[in-house]
């Protein structure tokens, strides 16, 4: 019994040991599984991290590519915008040139019709007069009257031809103003000598007021054309025993020329079309004819000198032409004074 009892106890002890061993094996397997699982999880996390890192890198590269593409598109759009602006500007230039050509064609047609009438008419009159003189068909009184009338016609035609030539040269060559030291009173006297006969014929008084303190530098030829046309126009529309005031002033680097007459004046409609070559020219107080070219040429030359021309008029009370041009030498002197004061 004792042996059996010990054997039984030993068997129970062995069973406990086996159970403990199995339990220990189970724990070891659990730890091994947990370790393997942890390793797998860590590996998966590393793989996932690598994948995410690569995805982030690809995303950044994609964003950079998108930015570069966007920048290229913006540059391309900017270039297209500049190209469109250039095309628009070229189109505007072409349109302006076409409009200018159309205007020049109209002016050319107008001038041709004027030339055909206003030059041919006095030439025919001169031809017929010479024929009658050669045939001795005129009395002394008739010859005197006809010669006087013919002289006025020739003078008007000469004035018209001068304007025509100046206008053609200005349009073809595109002349520019060439300022030079100028004696304005002497230049004005030269202009008045040419127009003196027309003024005396209508007993018109010419009142001058010249106030110049410093030297004047302007384009002499352009100024002659401007003053001659303004004064001839004033004489044309001033009745007998009228007055024409001529004023020349100088201030702040500018020279102003004012021609004021006591003539027939102009309506608002006439003022609006005054510098248009296509307008219908009005006869003077003595039925003097005109082409309208003189005023067009006058404004052209005033603008080429860098100045402005303004006109005010009231029907029955006369007209006033006011020309304002820069004194080029005065402008240069003011600039030198400014530089000198700046250096000091």
C-alpha cells in the first residue's frame, strides 16, 4: 500500500509537472506569437511609413510640376496678352493711317477742285486782259480799272499758291519747327507790307501792341505763314473803315499772338468747322474769295511749333484769334537756371 501510495503520489506529481510544463510551453508559444506579431506589425508600419513617404514625395513633386505648369501657363497667357496688345496697337495704327489716308484723299480732291477754279480763273482773266491790251481795245480808264482788279486777283492767287506749297511740303516732308532768334516787330512789319494794299483799299486801321521783354526764339517761316493768314483773314472779313488789333505778349516762357478784328464775326456752326478743309468758304465783305486752306495750314504750323490756337467770335461783332507758342530759348534758359539752383 505504501508503495502503491507513493507510486500514486509520484504519478500525481508527474502530472502536475507535465501540466506546469505544458502551461509553460503555452506561455512561451504565446510570447513567441506576440513577438512575431509585434515584428510583423513593426514591419508593416515601416512599410506603410515608406509607402506614405514615397506618396508624400510624389505629391510634392506633383505639386511642383503643377506649379511649374501653372507658371508656364501664366507666362504663356502674359505673352499672349502682350501679343494681343501689340496686335491691337498695330490695328489701331493701321486704322489711324487708313483714316489719315482717307482724310488726305478728301483734302486732295478738295484741293484739286479749288486749284482748278481759283488758279485757272485769274489766269484766264490775265490772258484775256493781255489779248485786249495787245489789240488796243481798252481805254486808259478801263485799262487802269482792269489792271487794278487783275493785280488784286494775282495777289490773292499768289497768296493761295504760297499756302498750297507750304501745305504740300508740310504733308509730304513732315517738316518740323526750327526755332531761331527772332525780331518779332520786324517780321510783323514784313507781313504787313504784303497786306498793306488790301488794308488800305478798305481803309482798315491796323493797331499794334507789342510787349517783349526777352529774346524770342521761334520758327520764322512758320510764324510768317501764321500771321499772314490770320491778318489776311481779318482784312477779308472786316468792312470798310474797320479796325484790326494785333497784340504780341511774352510771359513765363510763352509768346502769345492775338489778332482781333471788328468784322462780320462767325456763328457757332462756322466756328465748329473753321479748321475743316471740306467746309464751304465764305465770301469776304468785298466778295473776296477764299479756300479755307489758310486756316488749316495755320493750325498745322501752330501745332508743329508746339502751340495752340483758339478762336472766339460773335456774329456782327468780329472775331479774335489767339495763338500761344512756347519760346524755345526761354524754356532752355529756365532749365539751365533750375539745374544751376539744384547744384547750389
